[in-house]
């Protein structure tokens, strides 16, 4: 093993096998996308509920 071999970069992230590394990477990306979509859905639901509550309070305060 020469000095140049020590500093060579390995492009694989998870495994020494390139195919297995690609499969693991794709699965990790899918999981990340699922988590992102759930967070967006939750924030939309909270925003909608808080807006409706705000309008309800405003209407009741205006009537009363």
C-alpha cells in the first residue's frame, strides 16, 4: 500500500458495494421525503385550525 492509496477518497457512503450503497441511499431518501411531507401536512392543519379559531373569536367578539 503506497502513500497515495491512503488518501484516496471512497465515494460510497454506506457500504463498500456500490449497488448496495445506491439501494440504501435511495431508501434513506424515500424515508426523508416521507418525513418532510408529514411535517408539511401537520403545519397546514395547525395553520387552518388556528385561522378558523381566530375568525370564530373575532365574529363572536364583534356580535357580543
